[in-house]
C-alpha cells in the first residue's frame, strides 16, 4: 500500500524521508533539528567524497511560478546551504516535477561547482519500494483502516503483543493435530524448527515415532555416529547437527506424519 504523500502533511513527510535517507545511507544521514535554525540543511550525509545536503519541501502540488513564495523559499534554502560548500544539494518534494519546475532547480547550479538534483515523488516511491519493510512500518495504520473497512482486522499484524497472541493461538491449533504428540515450534531467521513433545505417558506405545535415515558411506565420523546413537538409541537430550553431505534421505512418521525429531537437527 503506497504512502499517500498528498495527505500526510509536513511533519509526517519529514519523518518519512528522514527515515528513508537514514536507511539508504546506512545510518550516515543526520537529520538537523530546525528549532535552532537549520542553516539550510534538513538532512546531511557526510561521505569520503564530500558533504551531501538534502532540503525537504512539502509541496505535494509542486512549486509553479504562479505560487508566490515557494520558489524564492527554495532558492533561499539553497543559498544558505551553499555556505557549507556541499558536493551535492538535493531538493526532496512529494510531487512529480513539471519541466518548468525542473528547469528552475537546474538553474540554481549555474556558475557553481555543486551538483544539484531532485528527489521527487517517483524517486521517493522507488526508494521505498527497495526498502519495503520501512514503507510497511509507515503504512500500517493506513492498512489497518482499510482492513477494518473490509472486516479483516485480524489479517494484519499490529505489534509485538499481537505477534505473541497470534503465535499462542497457532500453538493451540497445533496442539490438536495429533492426540498423542504436540508440535512445539520456533523460528530462527528463515528456518522453522519443529519439536515433538509427548501429550501423555503412553505416547511411545500407542503412537511410536519411527525414523529411517540413510547416510553416505564414510560421511559420518566416529564421534558423530556415537552422538547419533546416544540421542536416538538411548534418548539422550543432546542436539546433533548432521551436515547436508552426510545424508541421502531421511523420513519419519507418527500417526500425524511427523518428519522432525527432538534432539536432532538435520
């Protein structure tokens, strides 16, 4: 869901762009608090090549010559920024520039060594598309309102507390998959780990876990073989990691068709 640039207002626009530039420049972008006078700098990025200054102007309807005051204000900000001798000066606006507006910005650099550029609405949208997780953070409320309109509030993940409740509810459903075993689960990065836990004392009799594992000849050394025997043969609580090149295939079954086992990471 795209950010509604023409509706968010100056304060939100500044916050969105500041966060975006911070992400784009790996934390090197510094927003300047203008309460004490920003000296022509809204956001500054210091690089090995030199200083880059970003000037943020919330003009969702542009800055045509007919709008008195906008172009003079932009030029004033530009001249103040030139006192810092930047390598590049960039005007950031939430609109698509007309030919006249772009020509006005280009003329600012005439007779100066500074590079002048524009980050307009298409460029901002493109940057947020690259950093989609940041865009999702800012559009969450907007998406929540849309979901509420369609009666689908539960389709959204709101915050950390909501995440906990969702996981707990999912766990309750997982508990009902099999009458003898419970599937505990956790996520580490892109890996989801499932662990079997007994629901009662006779689970191993009424629904035994069976494992069929075929290894490559010579791939498992003596230490790994001994650990594997201890874990599966004697039920020792020991985590075992089998390198990918040690196994040809492995399958496991219970009445719930379980394919992962406690104490063994494959």
